[in-house]
């Protein structure tokens, strides 16, 4: 155990879901608040106006029915592998405009290095494992589907 701590890391998953409504980084940050945490690291994956040299006007995310279970498992795996106090992650589905948050995450831990490492792993694992597909819409009305988000 980290000698600076009064108790072992709680390793709680406080929020892990896929939802059709708005996603906010602040919601995840508030969910991971913990008196033992000296660091809270957040991430917001935001819809940008371009991809691969093409303008993008909107994105649609479509999730497999198992997506909620998968994001919960990813969060649990990260909480098990890192000495963190709390983990929160939400991925959005539906149609999103440029500037909307598609993925929000937050991790609290006693120290910043642990919180940064766990957050980075959380985001990468969600991107790698979550069964969500993305349809990008271009200014001329054409679109393309890409694999998992």
C-alpha cells in the first residue's frame, strides 16, 4: 500500500454507461469526488469539424445492445489495475453536433500520476473495446461509417 494513504484505494466504479442524451465532463468529475483523492483527471472527447482532411458537420454513434455492459467492464478493469479511488465514464449515442461531448471520463486517485495513467488507459480501452459505430456526415450530405468508436 502507498505509505502516504490512510486506507487502500477504494477502486470504485461510480458511473459507467452508454446514453442517448447529453454527456458532461463535469458530471463525471463530480461523481469521482473522494476525500482521499489528491488528484482528479478528466477527459472530454469532443466532436471536431474535420477528419482525414475532410470537413465534418455531424456524427451519429450507434451502440450494440451490449455496449453498456462493455463500458462497465472496461471501467471495472481499469479500477482493478490502477490504485484509484473512483472511475466514471460515459459514452454517448445518437446524433451529435460539432462541439458536443461524445465521451466523458474522470478518475480520482491519491496522486496525479496514478490518475493520469488510469484516465489514459480508460479512454484507450473504451475506444478499443466498446461496440459503438460512427457515421460521419460531410457538408455535401455524403457520409461514411467507421468501425467501433
